[in-house]
């Protein structure tokens, strides 16, 4: 009897042990089976040229074709998705040279004349650009490469560019933080100048890198001068970069002259020697048509780096406002704001030369 009970106990224990082992085996099998990676989401983007484009979001291999100010690569850096960039236009590498990640990706020709074969070989899932000729755009469409256009250039294009790229890269929160910071700076400047009459706003001659090349009313630089409390001498119904003459500028007699330089070896992160800027400054002050203006006579000539149409115009507007209204902004240190936005959104330290004279 006792022997039968012992056998029964052993059988029951064996069954229980086998059940436990089988259960463990099932659990191990469940853990070992990976979940399927969800497919990429396809979204419809209304780009800044008014086109509807289907885009795989977020993209993983992006080509950027931009103007020499580097606005798009800077926005992408601020959104934290710079690792997606696999190619940029030539001038981004040879002139802009920032953010530094652009130096480690291939060149793919110029914005207006991209190297189609090179771009296709990089297998991008998105191209972000300002504009293309219709025949170039057609070739990308035939290669089944989505292209979004109208980004980063022209008055009132910066903030929409940030919004749209935040959507495309699934970085809406980061984009909204950046937008909020920029708009906060705009509003703070406006609070100080909103009571000014038209007669209290200095007349400004804006000059690009070429002599007598200025900025039309459709340009972001012109809009920011007005936001900072100035008035461009360039009249309405002008666009792009009109070329004017010395007689006309002297007749307008601007109170302030501001020249923008575009090359990174003249002004930028790696520039510490300001000899070339001093030469540009002296040329302006001695040039016929400018030397007799109120701006030169009153020492109100300034040079600024090419960052006014990038997210850092949140700092640029303070430089402009201080130059245009030194009494209203004497307590403001634009360099501190420049330093803050670089650190906050790009994790970069401010260095080099961005304005001249620096004080």
C-alpha cells in the first residue's frame, strides 16, 4: 500500500514538473518572437510653393538644396534630425560650412543645377529645396523622389519652414519650442518700438555682398529692418536684389547703412581676424554716393553676417534694433541672445565674428 502511494506521488510530481517546464517553454518562445516594425507613415505635405506632396514621414535620407545662408541645414540641426541628411548643395560645403555635419556629407551640385545622377545614387527619400526648373523637378518625379519646395527664402518664409519641417520630421514639439523662442524675441522688440512715429524710424540702406546690390520688399532682411524700427529706402513693388546707383542713394540720404556679407571666410564661426571687414567698412565710408550720407557722417555704418534669414534672426533683430535705436535698447546685449539660441537649439557655443564694428 505504502509503495503504491509513493508511486502515485512520484507520478503526480512528474506531471506537475513537466507542466511547469512546458509553460516556461511557451513563455520563452513568446519573448523570442520580435514584434513587426510598423510601416512608415505616408503624409500629405502642403509645401511652401502650394504643392501637395506625399512624403514618407519621418524621412531617413534627405538631400538639402539651399541658399548660402544655410537656413535649412540650421533648422534641421535645431530639430535634432541632422543625421538624416545625406547630401547638400556645393555652396553649403564651400561657403556656409555650418552646421559642421554638412562637411561630412557629399556635394550634389548647386541648388539651381543639381547633379541628378549623384542625387539618385544616394537613394534619398526626400529632397528639400527652394525651387527647381520644371524640367529638373520632372526628372525627380520620374525617379519617384518626393520634393518639397519653397523652403527658407523670402519674407515670411522662415517660420512656415520651421513648422512644415517639424511636421515632416515628426518633430512638432521641438519646432514649436523654436517658433515660440523666435516669436518671443520679435514681440519683445516690438514692445519697445511700437509707439514710434514714422518720423522716428531711421531710413536704412541695406547692401548685399555686391556694390549697390540691395534688398527688395519681398526679402526677409527688409522685413526685419522694419520689425526693428527702421524704414528701408527701397520702395514698395521691388523684389529680389535690385541694383541701384550712387546718385539715388545720396538723394535718399540714409541715416543708417547696413551691409550683409555672405562668405564664411569674411564673417562667421571661424573668423577672428577682422582685417577684411575693416577694409569693407572703410570702402563704404569712402565710396562716392555714400561718404556724404548722414549714415557715414554720424558713424552709423554696420556689417552683419549672413544669418538674418535663419532661426538666429531671433538674435539678429536685437542687433538691428540696437543699431537703429541705441537709446531704446542700450540695456540689451544682442550677443548674449545669440549665444543663448545657439546653445539652446544647436548645442553650439558662440564663437567667431558676426557683426562689425563689434561694439
